[in-house]
C-alpha cells in the first residue's frame, strides 16, 4: 500500500486504489470497522477492515475486539459483548415466542434485519400458548386471556425501525404483531395469534414456553 508521500504525489490514483476494497461499503449501505493488526516486515503498519450489513456495529465491535486480542491486544471482547453499543438510528423492540427465538429456524429473519437480543424474560401471567396445526416450520400462537393464564418464556429483540415494516410483512396468518405485556409490567410489540388460528391447536401453556415444549417431543 502507498505511503503518505505516494498519496501526496498522486492522490487521485492512489485513493482510487485504496478504495477498491472499501467504496462499495458506502454504496451498499453497509457498516465497517478498521482495526490495527501486526506490523509488516518492511516496518509499515497494517490493519484489517471488518465489513457487515447496516446496523451491525456491535457485531463488528465484538468481532474486532476478539481479533485484536488474538493479535496481542487488550482483552476487551467480553466487556463489549456484555454492554451492547447503542443503535445510531431509531429502533423498535419486538417480543418473539417461537420460531424466531435464538437457535430456532426463523431467527435468521431477525439477524438479517440487523436485530439483536436485549432480554430473555417472560410475559405477564395472563397468556396461553398453543402449538399451531399445519405450520412449517412449527410455530406457536400466543393469546391473551382474561381467565386462567400463565407467564410464557419469550425473548425481546431490538431492530432498526426502518426494517420493521418488511419484517412484519413476512409474517403469515394466523400470526401477527400486537402488543405483549411483559413480566415487569412493560409492553412491547410482539407476536400474537388470531383467535381463528387457535381452533385445532394444542394448548401447551403448561410447558411454560416453546423451547420446553419442543424438548418434550424428543
């Protein structure tokens, strides 16, 4: 790569060369993080640029810290992982209860939308959970009840607000997004089920959550 003197001598050509592997990041609305690496044998400094989708700042920060640690830098990856960087844009929190949970088959939709998990918690104690019939992959339906309900295990994810509309548009009936009350009394947007979808579904409330129900099938 060019020295400062090289760039000063021919700035347009040298910057075009340097931008070959970086210009697309801005054009494609991606995020990137440059970190120092080991020095080259000729005495010049070198670095690594990590590139990810828009909104992946915290993922890049954690990955960059782990890479720096492997290269002999300070061990700070765990601290970054425990304290997520704030989003630099408007966000919305979404409560998920089934196939979108971490490790489940539709979790990739949240990750693709740039979302990150901010809480593992439970709903308030007035919900019932159902295993819906004929869904692929298997999905549950969460329904609020005024009678005999229970607290259901859920996760809360935070995603950029600009991704929320597309995420909701991909949700098939009888599921939808409504307002879910959490155990601490707060309310967030989250997955709920239309009453018609519960017809023919299996009540699995006693399992306390979708993952527990799936384990019971093994």
